[in-house]
C-alpha cells in the first residue's frame, strides 16, 4: 500500500487580529523576549548558557502563538536561533561564541520587525471592524418603521442621526397606536404603558408577572426617549457604528413589541 503523504504547511495564512487589546498583548510578549535578550547580552552569557536555549524556545513559541502555525512569520522563524554565521562540526569554542554574540543584533532586528508588523495591522483592524459592523447592520431584521427612518442614514455613516431618527419614529408610532398625539416624551410612555391603567397593554395583566412585564417595558420605552432621542436632539454626539447598531436594534425590538399590544 502506498503511504499517505502529510501535506506540508504553506505558511500563507495571514493573521487577522480582533482587537487593539489582542495586538497590545502580542507586543508585550515580543517586548518581553527583547528584554530577556538584553539581559543575556549584558551578563556576557556564553553560547551554552541554558538561558539561551530557553529564550530561543520562548521566541519560537511566541511567534507561533501570536501569528499561528501556518503564518509566514512562523514559517520564517520557526527554527530561529540566536546565531549569525556558518555552523559546522567541531567549531572552536571561540568561533562558536562569536557567532552567538553576532546573533544578538539579528534577533533584535527580527523582534522589532515583528513588532512593527503588529503596529501596522491596527489600521486594517479598525477598517475590518467597521466593515463587519456595517455588514451586520445590513443583516438585521429591522421593524419597517425603524428601517425606513434610519437605514439610509446608517449606510451613509450618519450614525448619530440614524439613532435620532429611529427613536423619533418609535415615539411617533406610539402616538399613532395610542391616539395620544398631544403627549410626548416620558409622559407619553408612562400614560400609554402604565401597569395600572394602560392605554396599550403587552399582555392580559392578569397577575403580578404580567404587571411586571408591562412596567418593565414602559421603562424601556421611557429610556428610548430619555437616553436616545432627547440627548441627540439637543447635544452633539459622535456615535460609533457599533453602538449605533446596538441602539437601532433595541429600538426595532421595542417597535416589534409595540405591534403586539392591545388597546384597553
């Protein structure tokens, strides 16, 4: 029988980082390797010092764990040694020591190059994150009233205005369903959704659990006015794509719950 051949890694998988914090942790690990390298240099360590082998293992493991087993970085440095120059059997100790010492600046340059690569990945991280957020927004099943009010604004990156218009749309929807056009803001929400005598009820209000749900949703509708609509109508805000997405999804959920209400 022909033996199966294990495919060799191609080292072409580019590491994609998920956050600045992940990049910061990776940089800290490389900086720690550089610090240990400096300590070896300062103490005039010899080529057979156990700390040399420990550090070489640490460097290789660090590159592996940061960039991954199939990354170009690991493919290039998976056999890294603190060494520069040729190597042959029965090398004189003096020459071996010289090659070991000559390897320090080369290892320093290697660690700095990896560190620079991590720093260079930050702009792509933020670009990719914003793109993922906008893609997630496009996949939301928004209530039609909320979608009509904010989708174009969000896609044009007017995030604050998108949240404001979505919250205004929700308030107007409450006015229409309750037929209380003369009220507005938190007063509208407490009147319409009061647990004691609501205009619109989310359930049959037969027990304490039903009343708790009614009152809790009343406070959520109040929060949509007090925390989302009012501040953006009267002050400058710089909403992020991620936060705006969360707010709009929340407003859409409230609009969907409003669809389920009955007049009392």
